[in-house]
């Protein structure tokens, strides 16, 4: 068996592989966590190894499932909810909650595990990669056709025409296969931008939509999916990184996205006017994605 450190940095091919590594982390944490500090609705874990203290990213107490047995039970309910979604059956209020808590627990377990076990620079890259793999596997399990596409956008230069590569995280399609390709974006399909946080990345999603619409010469459906917008501040505090004013300025004066979704939404996004544009991830996978694919 791979070491936990190696397992965390290995690409995941299906949801069961995510379940396995999550359970490994949940079993591992009680053995190494030295201190737990409460900061608002979050807990900051730290570990002292050979005299050096390492801190993990904050985990939301309302979303993170810390006990392995409880996670295992909820993971089965999560798969059942995805099966209902695939069969276009209505899901319960509890199902929405289960989707958000299980997705959050999987992704944050991987992040916390890497905070303690991996090089920080390596951890940042792998945490982002695992998030993309996790969401792709979820949409596949829900029966949604998807693929990764790189658009090649031509532009003039003194050496002649060159191509700018505009890489998408995922394209979702109502068709049996994704019809978008390097030269065109299908009007029926949705471009998904996946980021663990919107910090320093918010503007790029809006600009990418503008760029893709110019390139495609027709409206393009673009959705942003984020994990959270919270970070540790010093050793015992947290701060929110969602730039609410900038989001509203981009939305009102630049271009409007088809939706923005958080697994762990910042508190400000739950009130007016942000809740008109931003929702929990469970709403996307259970409801909104089907409306967007049908429109």
C-alpha cells in the first residue's frame, strides 16, 4: 500500500478512491493533532513534530465530518443522492446537506492531510488537482457528459498568426459526447471554472467568459465552482477572502456568469444581493445544472 503522503498526491480515478484516502486521513489525524483551536465556526488543527509546529487550513465545524464511521455512513447516502439525481428524481433536504458535507469532508481531508505531510508548494498544486478530479467524478456519477477542452484562439503577431491556449477545467454537455473542441464552443454546453478559492482568481473567470464569447461569436454559458473563501490568520484566527464588492462590480458592469457555487459559502454570500448569484454546490448538481443544460 502507498504511504498516505503518496496517496494524497496520486490522481484519483473514481469516487471510491476519494472515499478511501479520506478515511485514511480521518484515522490518521487523531494520532498527530496536538491542538485544536476554535475560530468562529471553524477549527484550526496543529501538529508538533520534532519541535516544529505545522498548522492546517481551517475546517468548517458545520460541514466537516471528523469521525471515520460517520463519514462512511454519509458517503453511502451521498452515492444514493447522486443516483437519484442521475435518474432525475427529487432529492430531500437532507440529501442536499449530505452532498455538501461529504464533498467538503473529502476535499478538506485531502487538504489538511497535505498541510501536515507534504511540501507547501507541492500541496497547493495537488489540492487543486484533487478538487478538479473530485468534481469531475461527481458530475460523471450524476450522469452528466463531461470533458476537458483546450480552445485555440488565433491572434496576429509579427511572425504571423499565433494561437492562444484557453484551457477549461470541465465542459458539461447535454449530448452523448462533448461537442465543443479546440475551434468552437457548443452553445448547449457549460464551461465550468473550478478553483479551491476565488482569492486572486475571481476576475479571470469573468474575463475568460468575455474572451470565449468573442472567440465563439455567440453566448457562452460559464459557471464558477469554488471550495471556500476562508484562510487561517496568524495561528488562532480566520479571515474571509471573498472580495464581495469586486464580485458585484464584475457582475453588474462586466458580464454576468450563469452561476457561482461554493461548497462552503462565505457568510456574506447568504444575504442579499449575493444570494441572487451565489449558491451552495448541492444546488448546482441537483437542480441548476439540468436547467442550464436544457436552456
